[in-house]
């Protein structure tokens, strides 16, 4: 993962490896992954309400019209259209697609290429069971998507379980009086380590639990001797600044466009 002279990997190299890992994950979990010019599409008919497993991924030049056409082609029969465009190219399409009824989000890939010591107390952090992790993920989903139907919640929960099992993730959390209050996940493969899903229950926020979880996840990640550690965050919200203070730096962007259909 490092250059021949021992330098840390550059932003482009990291972004390409993260995209490759995304493709690898979808190939393992989705029922079908189909290539097209400048991208690929995942489809999973057994979990039709999981956006990640039913997405169109565009990695090259495109237009708003092509986005709509590709979504209609690969996502026919679904209750939504979900397209991810890697890199800056998605920025030029935001206004046109939003005007056409799509929702737009921008995510930033952030990486740490050198260990960063922060002196944070992690003594509360323990490893969670799969059941504890899934309970917190369901809580988070209901908080983020108010009114989410039970079948959709069950499908996304199953996706979380499958993805965690695929990478034999380490589930870190904080438990008080037998109640799990916070969670994050550490995964690694082939010299890459990454942190997923940093979440704290509303009743436990403001106590530094997320900082402790992230610090412990990063410490354990570097014990695995990866070329870099990464995390993906909302580029327009507090997580970007939170992870930046922890030592992560932006290396790439992805634009997500989503539209529900009748």
C-alpha cells in the first residue's frame, strides 16, 4: 500500500483502492453485479429495499440524462432509484437532478496514513455481540429515517449482519447497565483498514463516547499494520470535522442521488 520509497499512499491511490473495495463488497453480497461503460450496477432481488445492494455506481463521465436512463435500466421494479457518482464529476449534476426530484448527498472519503496519538481514555470500550450491534443499528436507522417500514428495517439490518460477517468485523461499543449505548465497527482486508458506523444513542450523547470508540478503533487498526485507515463521512455535516480532529484527511468525494418512485 505504500510507495516503493516508503512514502504513504497518495489521495488518488487511496480513492482507487476504496472504490475497488466497494466493488469487491458488492460482488460478494449482491446477487448480481453488471458492468456498463464508466461504471457498474448491483442488484439484489431478495433485499429490494437495501439501497447499497441495489445501486448504480458511475466512475466516469456522465450527464443527468444518462444517470436517469441507467437508473431506470438497472433499477426497474424497485421503489427507488439510487445512483452514486465517484469524484468531483457529480457536482455538475446536482442542480439538474435536484430540480428533477432527486435528493443529493455528498460524502467524503477521509484517510489516515500515519498513526495519530490523542491520549483519549478508552477504558469504557468493549467488544459488542452481533445482537447488541444490530440493536443499535436499528435504533440509528429509525432515527435517520423516521417512519421506516418494518420490512425495510429488517432488510437493512440483515445487510448490516451480512457485511459484518463478510469482513469478520470487530464490533466496538460502550455498554452501561447491560444496555449498549454506542457502537462502531473496525474492518480490514489486504492491507486496508477502515472504520464504519460511529453511532451513539441520543440519551448518551455529549459524553465523549464516539471519541473513545474512534480512538480505540484507530489504535486497533494500526496494530494490523495497514497501508492506511479510512472512513467515509457526510461532507456537509459535523462528522467531517469530527474525523478531521481525529487525524483523518479528505482524499476523495462521492455524490449520491436518490429518488423514491411510486
